[in-house]
């Protein structure tokens, strides 16, 4: 059976092998502490669920406009004004089937076959795989803790080629939880703009920051593509809803792509998401953000004495990227061993790139403080 050549460049998630073994252990009666999957453990806030149920009961089950219902696009525009003080016209906001749908639209509008997109290493693996999906070439640039694991302006000058069309970053980032500083973001944008390229910024974890608010890239320029989602901060992972903020020059292209690729986002999910911006829901979300911060601090305190090194302070999302080279030079095999011996599931570094991947793991604090401390105790017993 012939398989398209683009699949040669799209690897499976290695953490899924960890998850599969974790599920097998649970089926055998063992208690596994899950720190491997990047999904909030909180349920979708009740006001959002109620709005979704009302949409279904009121017959909101038909296609919507390809770019989303006008009410939700306007609500997102208002959200940018209220939270960031940035005016983003609703016409530039495209509601999508998850952030993955937003990335597909952006990359399909920007990248021709063989053209390059610069990304940091480590990064979320789907970002480079979606570049490959449109037959582009992802170029992974090694980044370290001294830059907060973020691309910087000098990286653009060093790695840009005649075939490069875009650079993509995330802030807060997965797997590191780090933010890019506003001045560094502005310099990065200027460097990309000087090369005639386009900057894409993944802001999926905005709202989940703990040492000050994140700054949206839309405050830097209106020619940046910005991706966001209702999955993480709003805790709507299974609803599959995100959005893309598009520069004016690309609205027509993205509209044509959305019409053909997706027809429209989920109708009940869109009406449910209208309740995400109400004061009632925001109170719930902010209390959960405080809980995530307590978990982050508890994880760092519990794991640091075990020889886990955290060279860059995680400022957002719900991950820490830990150097475990004191224990192993093969973090994938070590993660498997920790699962087998301690019944704690963690993500190996190789999912996020190649740069020093074998000495790193990602720890997700998407479980309670008590479970995080128990995970540390179990690993300590094994060590």
C-alpha cells in the first residue's frame, strides 16, 4: 500500500507509548499518576456547559458561517480589548476547529511546497508536523535556557535563507512553560519583517501565567498571525474550538481555505464558548489559574531535591521542562523505567525535538498538589 511521502516527516507521539503502558498498568490494578498528557484535569466550567446544552436544545445544530458566528468573533475582539487593551476588528478573527485547525489555515496560506519555516527546538511537535503537512520544510533551531528556550532576533539572521517564509514561536511555550519578553518579541518581529517574512505566534496558554500577564503579539503589529484556543485556559479541550487572528491582507485567502477545509467550526461549541467570557466563568477560570500556580510551585519544590534541574523558570502553561541528566542519558528509556517502577507517567524529551532531548523530560502539573508530592515520593524511592 502506497503512503504519501509527507508521512515520512510526521512522527508519532512517543509519549503515546508511555500512555499505552500506563493504561495497561491501570488495567492490571495499579495506581498511575499521570504527568504526561497536556490536558487540564478540571472539567469545562458549568456556565459554558449550560450554554452548550441550551444551544443543542434550541436547535443550534446547523452549519454556521465558515469563519464562525458573528457574535463569537465579536466577543473575542472584545476580549482582546478588555484583557490587553488591543483593538482587533472582528473581521480579522477566524473561529476554527481547535488551534490545530487555525495552524493549518495559517500555514496553508503562507507556505509553498519546499519553503521553510523556522521553529525553536524544543517545541510542540505538531507545529513542525503541520509545516510538513503543507509540504513545507520545518527548520528546527536549538534554543537553551539562557533565552528562555525562545527564538531570538539573532537566530533569524543566522538561519534565514532565500527559501524561508516564516518563523513560528509559542508564548507560553510547550514543553518549557516559558514566555518571550515583550522587547524580545518586538525584536524578533522586526528581524522576521526585515527578511520579508511572516511571524506566527502560538498563544494557546495565554491566561495561564503565574508571574505576570502575558503580552499578546497583536500589541506589536497587526501583520502577525496569532493562534489561540478555548482548550487550555478555558478548559474546553474536547469541544475542539480555537481561533486565528489574521492580518488583513490574508483574510480572503484564509476565508477560502476555511470554506473548503472545514465548512464551519462546531456550532454548539461556538454558542457554548460565548459563555467563556462572562464574569461568572472568568471567576472560575481565575481560581483555577491560582490552583495551577500552587501546583507549579509544589512540583518545583518536590522534584528539585531529587536531582531534577529547572534551568528556566516556567512562567505559564502547566508544564516544566526538567533536565534529568543526573540520572540518565536516555530520557525515553528512563521515563519507561520510572513508569514501571514508580507508576508515574512523564513525557520524554524526544517528542519535542532533538536538541538535548535525551537529557530532558516534560512534567505536566495537571493533577492535584497531593498527587504531585506523591509522584515525587515514589520517584525518590526508586532513585
